[in-house]
C-alpha cells in the first residue's frame, strides 16, 4: 500500500461543513484524521449532515493540543477488504474555531 496526504483541511467558517475531497471516484483502504498541533478549538469529523451541536453524523470529536502542544488526537478508519473500500468524499470536517481543521491522509493499493 502507499500513503498520500490531503494535508490540512481547514474550516473557514465554523458550522459550515468542509468535504474531505470532491473526488467521488477515489477509493481508499484507510483514512487517518489527526489534530494540528497548536490549534486551540475542538474539531469534528463525520458524514454528510453532521451536526456537532447534537452529535448527529459525528464520527469523532477531536480535543485540541493548544498553544503549548501536547498529545495529538487521531482516528484511523479502515476498509473491511479490497471489495469494500472507503470513499473519502463521504467524510466532512467541522471546527469550533475559524481556519482550524484536521490533517487527513489515506492509504491505497
């Protein structure tokens, strides 16, 4: 497998979901979302229609490391097998602080 990074996916306006990618044809074996060290607000990853206020569609809420750094929170989501690959375009990011977000990467065969 090989790994690639989408880089930091920033949320310009809190409450406005940012799609991980617009490439609906991309299929991957694994996705990783990680907080950006030094950012100060909570960030969320989920599916279409995610609502961070009530948790609907939220897969994970990430706690920030803050200005002093700290242990970076992350989540890996893996496909069951090669016939059931993940579609990165199905995932969205939201944040409580403008221009903060997550680092996202993926593995493919």
